[in-house]
C-alpha cells in the first residue's frame, strides 16, 4: 500500500530500549527543480519503479501561477490534479471529473509510467503533450523520496538537495498516562448502550493521544487550570509517569512507516499518529495499478490516522490495536 506521510509521531511510557530502537530509524528525501518530463525520465532510467518495491515516491507542488499538482508512487501511477485551462491544453484522454460540487472545473489524470506494465501506459502522444506543457509552465518544485540504500548508487537530478530525516525526541515527566487500557471489539449495533460506551471510551483515548502529541499542560499531574476555562477529566484509568514523544518530519514512505510500527509490536502500550500530505491528489493506493483514493488537493485539509497498540506480557502474538482516521472534505474515502 502506498501512503504519503509528512510527519509521524510516536508516544509511549518512557522505555530506554524502545527509545533507542526508534532513535535508530532515519531516512532521507530530496528536493529539486526540473520539468515533469525530465523527472519521469529520471525515475524510469534509475529503476525507481521496480515492480513490488517501495523504491520511490514524489510530489510536484503547485506554483504561484496555478494549483496543478501531481504525485508518483511505487504503484507506478502518475496522478495529476489540474484546472480547466491546463486540462484543455493537455488534451489527455485518461482523465476524470472530480465528483464533488464546486470542483467541476478540476480533472484528475492517471497514467502508468512503468513501460513494463501494460495498463494505462503513458504513450508517445501523451509524453509529447506533457513535454509541451513543461515548456509553457517551466520547472516544477519536486519533493521525492528514493529508497535509502538504492539512492546512494544513482545519479540524482542536477541541483537536487538531500534532506536527512532524524527523530526529534521530547521527554515529559509527571504526566497522566493511560494505564491498563484494553482494546475491545466494537459491540453489535443493536446494543445501543454498549455502542455508546465503547465510542465514548475510544473518543477519550484518542483525545488523550492528541494531547500527548501536543505536549498539553492538561496532562501534567500538577496542572491547575481555571475550572471555568479548561477542565480535562476523562474516565480513562491513568497513572503518573514519564512520557516519551518522538517524531519524524519529511516526505516519508510506506516502508518507513512500517519500520516504525514494527518497533511497537510487542510493547505494552504505544500510540502512532501519521499526518498525510494534503496537497497530494491521492490519499493512498492499495495495489499495483488499482485506482487510488483521490481527493481535492488542499493545504488546509485534514488527513491523519492514529493507532493505539497494546500487548499483554510483551508478546506481539497477544497484541491488539485500534485505529481512528480523520479525513477532510472532498476525499473519495468518504464515498
């Protein structure tokens, strides 16, 4: 599965071993200015779309002249979101209307740029159309991630800047930490009272996760806010302790996200929050050449998922997890 993330956060009760494991997780991404034509040539010539590998992901940012954007993922799909003027100039056939009222002037366009795969190929005519668009528009500001091992053995786009993504760690003592939480299956719909209790407990849990990521003073054991202005009194069982918060910021791949999650499979309690890249025209795609989850690219949109993981006796086989997803408007995941 392709998932573009711009930031990943992990919160857990202080553990030297787990902190050391997470501190070792690092990755890189690059920024460059070039045409889309040149970038596609770079990706295909360096093996960035080898089938089955999460080798390369990329995002072309909008300019001050337009709101056109595009992304490329390891599924080998190039997905563009363009305005009416660009669409009419490109005259590309593999295009679709956005299904939401108020965005009828936008089109999303999909092509497979991996010649080894036969579906939705970017043929000569389409390549010439994109090249002419590049000449009219000028270079793109492109952010891309290349597999960290493979990236050291290729010649990157001239002038590309490399950025190291390293963990930022924050320790907070004397805070209220969720204790003894047990992930439960959602009750059957016909038991309204149990469903309501379950939803309230989950809501309180993920509220705590958000406050922990923010480093909110409301979690401090000695916090004494004005009761008329700020009261935080959840029904969750809490204990006082030391909390560790670690985050990575950059263009992060699905492979890196999995590395983070793998570190947490056998810990008693940990939380992960991943923030998507809302300016991407795609939220995620499940399989090679499967139609991705499209959305209207908007910098102020919401695209976040949170997972709470628990395990009994430090045994990953007895682990459980619960996930909540926050999605903005005009996203196909709403249906």
